[in-house]
C-alpha cells in the first residue's frame, strides 16, 4: 500500500573524498524533510554562521559502522578532517530525496 507520508528517516552511503585514497563509505541515517522543509533548510544553510556539525545535524540523525558514537561534535570532527564531506553529504541527501520522488 502506498503511504502519502514518507518514513521519517532513511539510510544512504556517502562517498567521502579522502586525500590520497579512494573515497570512504560513510553510512548515514538522514532525516526526511518535505520539499518545503528542504527549501527552508538550504536557506538556513546559506545564511548560517553555525558550525558545520550543527548545520548538518539538521538532516543527519546518526551513522552506522563508524569508530565513534554519533554526536554533533563527532560530525564536526568529520567535517574538519575531510574537506569534501559537506558537499558529499548534501549531494547524497538531495540525490536520495529525488530518488524517492522518482520511485513514487
């Protein structure tokens, strides 16, 4: 049966660029947002002075198979250590939301 309201979370693998290595797989649990909420979120992203981990925690609920428990601080550490991770997370998030739209 088709449900008109999407599940509140979904998982996806983010390919994290790693200097001198192949991209690493970061399995994230994302928070689903409606189209309106996504638009509002990216307006917030454009004007926010918040730390990257805090900004990303608005769409990331957790992770799997990572050597540290998920927290905003741990997410911030990932952002500081892997320069391309923020773009990779945004790209994966939007790609997965669009896939969901294509499937429905």
